C-alpha cells in the first residue's frame, strides 16, 4: 500500500483532497441563453404551445428517436398523462420498481390505480425482468421500468414480457436524458417515454418534463390531457374538436421559458455525456484496486449511458459488514461528501400512502432494500464534470477506504 493510501484521513492521515473538492456549478448557465430569455420575455409569447415550445419538443423527440414530444410542467404529470392516455384507472395494477423516486408510484395513485412494487437487479438496480413477470396478474395493465441513477432497465427483456402479456410500457427516463439503448434513444422503445427536467437533472430548467411516443393516437391523447382538452393543432380560445368523452384533461402546461433554457443544454448534451462516460471509466478503473466496492452497472445494451449520478455499492468483502454510516464518515473525511440513495418508495417518509393502496409480491424487495439502500453511496452527476485527474482521485478515495477496512473497524469499538 502506498504511503498516501496508508492512513485514513479519519484517523489522522492526509486526505485525498486536502482542500475539499469544489462541486461544479449547476445548473449550467450561459450569456447567450440569458439574452434570448430577455427577448422572449419582451415578446410576450410565453405559453399555449408557442413556437419555442414546439421547436424544443420536436428536437428533443428527434434526438431520442421518437416521432412526437409533448412538453409539460414536470416529470410527474408526464407519467400521470401517460397513464391517463393509456386508459389506466381504478381496479388496474401498474408494475413499478421498488427503487425509484416516489413520483413513479404517486402517478399511479393519481389515476386511481394500484402500484405493485417489484424488486430490482443487483447489478443495475433497475427493474428485474424475472421478478416483473412473476408479479403480473389479470389486473396488470402497464409496466413502468425506470432508468435509475446511472443505468438503464433491460428494455429488451421487459418489452418481450409486455408483449407476451399484452401490457403497455411507459419508460420512466427522469434520470436518463440523452441515453441510448442499443443505439436508439431511451423513451422511444416503450409505448410512451417520460422525462423530467427538474433542477438537479442532467438537462435542467428548474421544473419541466416531456412525454415521447411514436404512436399518433397516444400523442394526441397526451396533448389533450396536458392542455385542458385542446388538440395540438388548435389555437388558444379556438377549440374546434372535443376530447374523447370521459378523458380527464388538466392544465399541465410548461412555458416557453423552460423550453428556451433547455435548447442549448440539449445541443450540448452529447459532449457532456461523453465527458461523463469518460470520467466514469476513469473512476471504475481505479475501483479495480478497491476490494469490496463496485459501481452500479451500466445498461446491458447502453450505447450512450446517461446519468443522474454514480452509485457505489459496498456489498462485497471486506466491506460487506462495515456499517454504511462508518464508510460514509471515512469517505467524507477524504475531502468529498458522499450522499445516500433515497431507497425503496414504500420506506420513504414522504410516501404516506396506506399499505392497502399498493401491493408487494411475496418475498418483498430485498435487493432494493439491501444493495440499493443499505450498501449504496450516491455521487450526483455534476461531479462527473471534473477534470480527469480529479476523477482519478475520486476513485482513489474508495480504494483508500477499502484497503483500510480492517483499521476502520478496529478503531471503532462500538461497531
């Protein structure tokens, strides 16, 4: 062991980052967009499916290999609109992964249906196809695979299962802007793709979301749902055709300001993801010397992996029994604060739904609760913007903690 890795900073050694590494500024801003926002403000053409919204929606859909894009206020109402367009309602069940942000499940509650929490794969932390098929009942209508953190759900396997059981698929791509599965954009594989542009995402407009689809009829229904019943070809105040009887429509509109903020980010996204993937590779190469730590696996057929963040999992020896809080304390002391994942939806304090309003298959979701929570560490995607030297040092933090696992436990009598 090199001298630099010999003693943990927690135990008095020199930190990998003696001066704590500065988190890159986020969201990205630029003067050209600021100037365009001023022009847009003065134009008064701010909403009602205005040209700025249409332009962004078309480009985003094209960049993800989809025919239609329907821009909205956030990535929760996109999921609700998708479920509504598919006719999901009371008495129906929708399969969702246990490990996701609670919006995936809440959208199911919003339409009166029942979420069914299914366990995730240990490697990707995404919806487990085998467990998904086991959870299907005559009430199942939709599967919602979530491309979580820094991986993609196994779309190939899930789509085969959906076709076999005549189910619809909504891809929750809130974490996966720009990602490509087997060369084709995420969000264009299932019946509908749902994206979020919330403040922390790789593409950010503070709030915002979009649905993608290749189905003309679904596109029309989703648009009506988000735009108080108007068809996409109708001007505000000039409705010419009515929405289908019983279709519950809302005002889920976003504005031109959000669309404009996203335009340049979208143009810059491929280069940003190349940088992210390069730094992930550097970190992963370092981890080969860190026994006990592994990275959440990329999607099996990821051609261009998108990121909400990197997840490090400490579920192997010699770290398997080291308390997660102790590992975090040691990592933080090396000069970079590591976050936690948010864990299974049904354990989150903000998910206040009664237990009889959702279902879990027999056996529960042990992978989501253990590897995806109790042994997981989260590094937000912004850190993947750092230079290559800093990326290597991030990997070295984990190497240092892993190599000092015995000393870490020995110095903590209460463990």
